[in-house]
């Protein structure tokens, strides 16, 4: 039986991006923005991409259409929700529950779920998905990622400088110093 054909199994995967978490981490840590094309390539590797979803919070005074159009061209499905302003002046806008519901719903059709977030609130989700047979990979900035999330993941990948591009408006102008 040494000449039997080897059947290659292509791993089915989905990537779920917490855009707000990544935007603020990239800005604060690197004065940069994420190159979502390179992020997608690095996450997918040689696997079969079933679904890529980017979850964004829309601020009424900010036009994000250029950003969301670019993500769509790269193959991401975009989910947006409005930032909610509370009577006390604080704001709420996150996709934690939406990401959890979507990943749980699609998990039976995937071998690997890639979660792009550093939010420690996702630890119970990661543990539940793994208990149901999914590999759960986390991709994020190490400095802004909960240690518990890294430990809970099947595999952790830190976002590298090569996945970023510098934004001129984030770089401090030193001409006055």
C-alpha cells in the first residue's frame, strides 16, 4: 500500500475582525493602520476561506464608505452598527455579542476560526468553540491583547509591522520642536 494516493484535506476557515479594537490598537501602539489585505493573506495561508467578516461601528459624523468599500473589494463582508450615545454623555459601540453569535452559528461549517481582536471578553467564546471541535486562532497586537485570550487560543499570531501602513495624520509633526 505504499503507492496509495494521499488525500489532502483543505482546512475550512473563517476570519472575524473586531475593527474598532484593531483600529485603536494600531493607532495607539504604532501610529498606523492595518493593511487588511496582508492581514487576510497571513490568516488564510493555504486554507480555504469560507467567510471573512469585518465588524465596524459607524460614527454619525465620520464617512467610512471608502474604508468599507476597500474591505468589500478585498472579500470581507461588512457588518456595521451605529455608535449609541447615552444620556450621560458616554458612548457604546462594540460587536462582541454579534461576533460571538456569528462564530457560534458558523462553527459547524469551519475547521478554524480566526478571531482578530485582543479583547479578553472573548475568552469564554474561544473555550466554547474549542470544546465544539474548532481550532481558534487569535491575531492581534501582543501589547494590547489579554494574556488569557492568548492562552485560550489554539494558536496566537502577533500582528507584525509588515501588516501595517503608516498614516501621515497619526505621525506627530516634529517641525516645531
